[in-house]
C-alpha cells in the first residue's frame, strides 16, 4: 500500500492536537472520492512556529521528503483573503521558485486559514463538543451553543467563547479541572467532529478544496 506522508506547520501546541485528525480524515475522504483507496494517509509530522518564526520556505526545505505540507495560520484580525494573499501565497511562490532552481523542497503546500482562530472550527459541531466533554442533552440545551455551523466564524473571540462554554457546563468545577476539560477537547474533538457539519464553515470549505487540488498534484507527482 502506498503511503502518503503529510506534514503540518502549526501555530501552537493545541493546534497540533486538534488539527492532525481533521487533516487525515479530510484527506481520506477526498482520496475515497478519487477512488484512491490503496493509499495509506500517515499521521502528520508537526512543526511548530516558535516566537521568532521560521519562514514557510525554510520549513518546506526541511520537510522536502514529505508529500504534502499543510500550513496553518489563524486569520486573526486580517481575515481569510488577506492572510492568504499576504502570508501564504508569497511564501508559496518562493517555494516554487526554489523548486524551479532544482532545490530540494516540498512544493505541495495547502493553506489552512480559520477566520480569527481554529477554535471557531471547534464550535461547529455542538454534539461532538458535548460528547467529548460528557455533557448530557438536558445540560446541553441550557448552553449557548451555535445553532448553525455557518455562524461560528462570526464569533469575535472563539477562544473566549470556548472558555465560557466550559465555564457554563461545569460552573462548580475548580479552575484546574476546567483546564483539563479544555485540554481534553483539543485532544479528542478532531476525531469526533462531524466533517459534514464543518463543511458549512467557509474557511474549512476553502481548505478542503485546496487539499483536493494539491492531493491531485501530489498523486500525479508520486505516480510519475
């Protein structure tokens, strides 16, 4: 069975918990639709941005042996398009230029750009959130969970919304225990979240479309 080696350039450690299963499951779904069932999608190798920040070009050079590199960058206050135009595309052009020079570099790059932060994606499937946190249906009905996934990226501070959700779900728990719940959510939600629900979120749809295009390019390159 052919293995597809993936890498992820992530912003922080919690992103390294939540995103890998999302990336693997998304790639598996795309490959299934492409009738490429003989490809084993590997768990992504993760590189994190340090405070100084290494460039995407350097990361692509270091990870030249990988088939595909997912580049995560929260939109923060820039929004999706500005982050793509000012951060990802110039870096991708540098990578392609290096490749044209015959340099060893991973050329198959995929942008993953949540509007504001990845926590918006985490709010897209309330049922999965409740399952991971062990919140029963009666308690869930009293919480201010988003009714439609398409609305989650309108949250001005999704990280704070997530904190308030855990606070409301477990008001009597000590602060240290609430941190444990949040850690558990990052660790487990990526495997539980309904991708069909996540497809209602624009930035995930963009990621899935870019992943599809790049997988096709990578497969063509691999099979030559």
